[in-house]
C-alpha cells in the first residue's frame, strides 16, 4: 500500500480527465434537439434556474442560427452561463423541470445546448456587452469567484469601476479550484474569466488576501461600496481520533491540488476512503479513481434517499468503479508509523424520531476498511474568524444579510457561499447579480442602503 | 383484404399510385425500377420540343428542422431525344403490361405539332396521354405550358386539336397559377378531354441565400421563379381538386390528384375529395421508390378498417361535406376542455389563446408548473388551443350546442336575430 503520485502515463491522464459531457459535434446534432423544444410559455425550466435564464428563447435562437442572440440571452441572465452549462446539476434544475419529463420522454438537453451557444461566444471572444458611460463610482469586491465576477460584470455594465481582490493566482473561484477537472478544464476557466473581464472596467488584483494584504476598513475608505464574495473554504473537521495521520486529506485541498498542480503531481493511495456523499465527495472519489487509485470507497452515514448529491452524480462514481458503503459513521482512523491503515466506522441504522424523521443511530457493529488514504468531504466551514474580525454580523460564520445582500455595515454588501454556506455555482452567480442591483441603487442614492440589517 | 386497384377510363393499375411526370419518370431505367418496386403506373416525363436545362435546378423550404417541406424546381420538359423516349416507353409497356403508362405531352403551339406527337406516342402502346398545361417556367415564354393553362380559350383549342387525333384516353393537367382552376377545367372538358389532373406546380421563390443575397436556386449568380410542390402545397391542391369535384361540368370526368401526396393518408384524402388516382413525385424524389410499400399497405389497412372493398367505395365521399360558409350551422358550438391528467403545463394553449384568440384560458401560477383551465364562457370554440397542444387528446372540444335546430347565416339574417347572441 502506498500513497504516491505519477501513477499513470500522460495519455491515461488525458483520457481520464477528458470532458465527461462532450459538446454537440455538429450543428445538425444541436438542431435536432433544439427543434424538439416546445417553446413553453412561462417555462418551468426558466423558473427552475436560479439565474432565470430564458431557456426557450435561447433554444429558439439556436434553431434560427442566431447563436450570438442565444449567447446574449444566456449571458445576460448568467455571465457564467458557459461554465454553468458544464457544472450545473441540471437534472435537478432546468432539465429536471422540462415538461418532457411529464410525458415520459427525454428532457431537452438544455445544458448541452447552452454550451453550444456559450462555448462559441467564449472561444471567439464575442463582445456581447457594452459598458454604459462611467458614473464616477468605484466598488471593491473581495473574491473573484462566481458571485464576485457576476457582481463585477453587472456593475461594470452600469458604468461602475470595479476592483476585485482575489487571494489565489487565478479567477473563477470554485469553478477553477473546486470542481472535478473532467467537468471544466483549467483552460476553460481562464477563458471564462477573460471573457467576463473583457467588458472592461474590472481590475482583478491577484494574490491579495482580505485581512492580511488589505483590510475591510481600507476598502471602505478607498471605495464607494464593498461587496464581499469570498465564499467558504475550510473543510469541516470530523473530530475523530487519527484525523492528523499522514494520508488524511480534505477534499477541498485534494481537488484544489488537482486543479492547481496538474494530475501527475497529486498523490493518491491504493485504497481510498472518501467520507461524505455530496457533490464534492463525488468529485473527490471519481478523481481519486481517475488518478489511479485501485479502490475508492464512499462512506456515508445515511442512505441513498438522504444523500445530498444527485443520482446522476452518484452514477458517475459508480461507473468509475467507486464503491459506496451506506449507513456507516466514521469513528476512528487507525494508522501505523504515523500513516493511515484503517478507517473504522460504526454501522448505523435509521430510526424515526419523535417528529417522524429518520435519524441515524449508531449500533454496536463496526465496519473496518483497510485504507491508505482518507479524503474528508463532509462540508465546508465559513471563514468565521475573518468575518468576526471585520465586525460583521453573522450566523455561525455565515455573513448576515437582508434578502438583497445588505450587511450590518453601511456600504458593505455580500453574497454567495459566504452568506449561504455553500450552494451551486449558479446560485452564487444570481447572488452577484442581486448584489450589483442593490449596490447600484445605493451608489445612485448617494450612499444609503435602503433597508439596512 | 381490400382491392386497391384502380380503373381510370379503362386504364387499369394494380394500385392508384402513379409517379407524376418528372425526373423519376424520364427514362426506362427509372421506370422499370419503379414498376419493380410496385408503382401502379407512371406519367412519362413530358415530351415535346428540344430543351436545354440549367443547374442548379432545385431548391427547398425547411421548417423547424424538417427538410423539404416545400420543393421547387426550374427544370424543363424532357431534355432527352424524342425517339429514345418513345423507344423506351414501348419497352416499358411491353415489360410491365399491367401498369398504367401515361405519356405527358407539350407540343409546339399548333395543330400539326400536336397531331404528329400524338401519333408517335400512340405507336408506343402507351395507355393514355396527359396534356401539360401547367409547366410554370421556361416553356411559358414560348406560349406553352402554363401560358396555355392560364387561358381557357387557348386551352380549349389545344384540347380540341388533341381530340381530333387521340385514340386513347386524354387527361388534361391543370396549372394552379390561376385564381380558379375551374374555367380552364371546364374549357378542357367542353373541348372533349376525357379526364383532368391537378395540380401542377405553383410559381414560387423559395428563399434567398443570406450570405450571397441570391435567391434559390442559384444559377451562376441569378435565379428565376420556380414551380413549388411537396407537402407544403397539399392543402392548396386539395382545395383546387374539390372545386373541380363540385363543378357540374368538370365533375363529369375522372380526376388524377397531384400535389404533395407523400403518404397513404394524403392519397386517401385526395380520393375522398374526388381523385380516382393520385400522382406522386416529391416524396419519391426525396425517399426513393420504396415508399410505394407503405402507400399501398396503409391504404389497404385503412380500407379494411373502414369496410371499403374497392377504392370506388370512397372516391368523392367527402365532397358533399364541403359547402359554402353561409350554409354552416351557427347553432353548433364547441368548448375546449383540458385534461389535467395529461397536461404537461407547457402553456402553449394559454399563450396562443391569450395573444391569438379570445383570452379564454385561465392561468394559475405554480412553481415550476402552472395550471391552465378553460374559461368556458369565454371560449369561442376556435380550436387553436387544441391545435397547438403537444399532447395527443389532452385538449378536447366538447359540444355545447346553442340551439337544437340547424340555423345558417342566411336564415339568421332572414329572422333578424341579434348579432351578439352568441
């Protein structure tokens, strides 16, 4: 048993991490599916999209070869519509609501059609948006992830100058650092950020950490408004014995390394246990397998009914040969000479509580998995200390805001994962849009948030 | 098993499907393959004076991802030497004596040319002649084709010349490029034609290339008006056919129906409105001769289901049900009903009724699915919602008569009934 890197050849890496949802190969192929769209009125797909993309409209535009129009329709609702077309859990959003599901027919492949339009726009650098004349205001945004970029783009369109402070060396946030590489390539992430900033009026200062390189007070003084969109970061601890052993990593770091260091550089074990059953757990498990792990086991303390990931996501893991152990609560990580050798779990049974909800109850039975690597994917923690230091009101580390992103400090707004604790990329994009709207109103009204917290 | 064989003026064919005068019938090679595939007959592509074709010759109209809804051509009559055509016709007749062989003709505009051409064609053993009074391009400039069909007087004289010489059945093919096909049809019947066929192609411009700005089909940077056919023209052909079936003069002769016949259903519709045989071209050009299998099979099964033994049992059967507007029963009233079990909540009925009809559908907002119901008192029974609904039998029209007795517009006026009654 060994945890090591460079397990595969360059060809194998390329093959394992190639696009999991390939685009339409031809115009005709896209046309066949686009023409199946019924062009619903008040369409359920649009209502099920957190950013409210007018799906029937853009699909209709594809059918008339108006790809530029289709791209504009998508991007004007969701400036990360290109990336979202690749990473959104569409089976529970737009495609899940497609009326064809009610006819027991295949839903329209909305994501693939969205990709058909947006990929060309990004690749060919179409200038779809124009900035309004400057209004003489400048806004600082912390975080160049989906919420920050979406907010920046919307503000810049309105003639506001934006400076983004980003702690990493690249923009895109979760899209660039936190999602399986077979869904979006690093190149695409870069192109997407460039596409968004090509509007102009958006300056991204990389390697700038809030609380270290720049403080909130400084930003408040130098800018007319501040938007905080720094997401969540720290992996939740398990608080079980053995968590400090060599070979125990958290999924966020594991995925970050894959995105940042390149596939061969990332060490992976022969027998890997991934704890959790959310999207991040799936991304970690499938990628561990694709990096060359011999055996990957997902460990979850409830059943498939309760798992946070979608069935489609789970199926990716199963098709990759990952195993799933349901009803197992990690109790202890054992090791030899400081290195992981076993994951010990309590077998769990579900029992209805007083309210009728099924709750996991630990039994005496033990499940012991021989492993040489444990990846923790049991959720992320907000940057509680940072938020506390900024003297922002918060709920367990999640920044407290009104419905439209107003924080407890006048002129400071916030949205995305740092407010909601971690949702889909598309939710963060919408939060950024909402934030931009309220910030613009604030700027135009001369510095008073209408409904402060 | 029903008998789908046809008897058109004594010209017999094992089924009512003839290939229309066009590229599929312009040479022995094609015609023999068509007969082998099972076609009941052919109308050999028009013989006449020497012509020369250009390229490209065809263009089409696509609709919502479906190709060739409408088809257009600027081809002329047969560009092969007459004697080769005649020799091949004779060979085809000999090899397949049970199939109908009609020869389309378009002679120069004088009696002698017609007589000479008819004599030569009859020598082949062909079973009938079809006079091409419809070709809308190329030939009109020489006073032939549609130029004849558009003028009842000229058409009548040409038919009269033909009848002087012809000893086999004569079918006159009408052009749709007129305000009504009846006058030319009457002139032809009065001049003695044994039968009519319709429609020829409709003059058209199918579209313009948005890159080159040149209309289709592009002939070296220019285009010209072509003849439109295919599925798109069927409703127009059916209307024209019906007027021929209703007219006391033209209804005396049998009709061969043409215009967008692609399936057995189309054929049955043409026959219900008075056609004895149907002619097919675009569908065969698009999919090949093999479509004859379903054309025959489907018609046969339908006839069995309906209890029709021969095609004569239903030819013309629907004609009396097509009347003038002022004969329609004003007291007949229907109201839409949406089956909520089948509804997929696409909202297409709602928006078409809202924007295109009488705002008779109620929307109850839901997330993500809205609920749509009919406001019965507002519904005028126009049918639009049912037409746009993508689910079979989800929207049905239920009868809510306004009065027991039959009441038409003429009677309505005579009685001086109030306009806004219903």
